[in-house]
C-alpha cells in the first residue's frame, strides 16, 4: 500500500468517526458562549425556514419571489456567523422583481445560493447545537445507520435467497378446470380431481429440496357439486430418487367443509412427494390443497 493510499484511508476513517462521534463538532460547540448560541440558533432556524419556503416557491412557479427569499435566507445565515465572530463574505445579488424577468443565469444563481447556504449551515452546526443537541444527533445518526444496515441485510437476503416453490403434476385430471396446479395454488376453493371412479396420483416437486417435517392435505369436494373426495391414500417422499418415507392415510367420510389431514414426514433433502389416491368417496378422488412444512 502506498503512502498516498494510506493517507487517503486514514482521512476516510477520521471522517467516519467524526460522522458518528461528532467529537470535533462538540469541541467547537463548547467554545461558543450560550448567549451567542441562543441568537445564532434562532437566526439559523429562521434561515432554514426561509430556504424551504424559497424552494417551494421555485417549484410552484414563482422564481422571482423564490430567489429573493433565498437571498434573505442566506443573509440570515451570514448574519449568524458574523454574530459569532466568524467571517461570512457576502456578494451583492440583483434579484428580478417579476417572474418573467428570471433568466437561465438566475436559475444557475439560485442553485449556487442553495449550495452556499448548505455549506454555511452544515459547516457551522456548533452555532445551533449544545451538548444535548449533539447527543441527540449522535443517537439519530446511529439509529439511521442501524436501520440502513438492517434494510441492506433484508435486501441481500431477498435477492440471494432461493424462493420456495411447489410444482405439481398428476396421472390424470377430470378436465382442464381441475389441473394438478390447483392443489398447490394456495386457494382452497380450487381442486385437483381425478376422472370418475379412477385411481391415480399427484406428485409435488419441492424446490429447492429441503427438510420436510410434515405434509398437510386438504380433501377435495368439487364445489358447488360436492360430489367427490379422497378416501384412502398413500404418501411417498423421495430424496435423490430414493424413497425416504412412506405412510398410509384416509379421510373417513365426504365433507362439504373438509378439514386438514397431517402426515408426518421427518426427512431431510426431500425433493418430491407423491400422494396416491387408492379409493374415493362418491364419484372420484382428488385434493383441494397440499402444503409442505
């Protein structure tokens, strides 16, 4: 590392420490008499207020009044510095009276005055802040930094994480209204149902593969007809082509308001789960929803 790079990094470190600790600002503030701070703090507050009004007027389409108000705001800031015994040079500015007289040069001057006002106020915060104000500023900066860091962590998490997805395929369906995807769409009003009196299966791909504690099944009902649901079923969980869990289950009777049935899996790296409909109630079998926990 060159001496120039080392110096540059040292300066950046000093700036970062000052931004958080405000030691230099605190030292400068201690040199300002209380009576001077009282006067300058009010003048700077009024200056900031008029600057804000000037910006609002400019945006609203009243540039002549905005320019004059900004000049007044800058004069207040300079006066506060003079009151504190600091040098604040002023240059005469000729502001137009009518909006129609405002030129591109005036617009450039407006931007330059805004920059100068920011420089004066930011460079002399000791004239408006006492120890309590500086302490509050430290807390606000720490809180803002913590919030920004937390937001960055969440942003990175959502950008890099792999979304968890369930994709379903099936051996058959009654027609296009009853596709396998209906069983994993999060909507219990849609069903996957098999053709009449036909056994079959639905298979759910677990993307990405993960540890699965349990499988939750909501029986079909085929609203508004209420004419079919699964009776006996078999579950097989797979990991890399190997069966890692099998279980049999049943729904005892048809219900127009079915409840969830839980099947314990307790296996790692599960990449797909097949549920076979062996028997059914009424006209045929199916499922309303399938969830993987």
